[in-house]
C-alpha cells in the first residue's frame, strides 16, 4: 500500500491556527474548516497581518504577512504544502465597506443607442467625458426611445436612468443619476 512508500515524507498539510492583527474569524478556527469570514473589522483598516502555524513543522505556508485590503470582497488564500508536496488551501474573506464619496459617482462609459419606430437600434455618438455632466444631442424625428447603457467604476453605486423612453418632439431631458448604496444623499446626475 502506498502509505509505506510515502511514509518518510509527511502528508500533513493542515493548519493548527490562524492569527489576525485585527478582526475575528467566523466560524472559529478548526483544521477541517477551509473558508472563513473575517468579522469585527474596523472600516478604517486597510491592511491585515496574517500569521498561521502548521500542524506539521515540515509543511510550508504561503499567503501570510501583511495583506492590503481593497473595497468590497477580499479573498485571501493561505496555502499549506505538506512535505510530500500535497497542497491544502484555506480562504479568508474580508468584506470592506465601500466608502463612496460624491467624486466616486462617475460613469466609466456611456453608450447610447437611438431606437426608431420600427425598433431599429443605431449608435448615438456623444463626446463622453466622465467629468462632463450635460450633453445636448439632436436625433431624427422617428426616434422614439433611447437605449442608455452606462457603466460605473466602483461597485456599490446605484444607477437610475429616466426620460429615455417615449421621446416627444422638442426638448427631452434624459437623466442618469448615480447614488451610493450606503447613503442615498450622495449622488451625481
């Protein structure tokens, strides 16, 4: 049996403990639990120092040290390689709140199509710039709707478009409003 062949090289690639400079693991650490959420972490923390101890001192661990955190979900893998080369991975998930300021509420891209009475789409070219908040365009009189496709730079931004359907002759105002999920008072139009 293969255990006899590999008996000289340990196959133990379990961790004995994981220690964080801040926050707590949920659930509590257990060698057979391979995914944890880091909780009770202050929103101001931008990096986390992670250390861990393997059950077998001959195993090597990678993914430790000071990890920089970004807004949103951070998945931090810790790999444990046994003496015989077998690898086991533990994952820490850190969710950081996105602190969105008004200056973050910008469109990354803005694609607009004109839709005529026959339902045909045609691109509407605008000189888009994310720091320009008002555009004036003229469309043919058979255009009844616009298909507005904005993309944003950050997660956690709510995008609402109004006025882009049932266009009437004369001036139509189409608004794209960006607001923060955390605080609806923070918005850009």
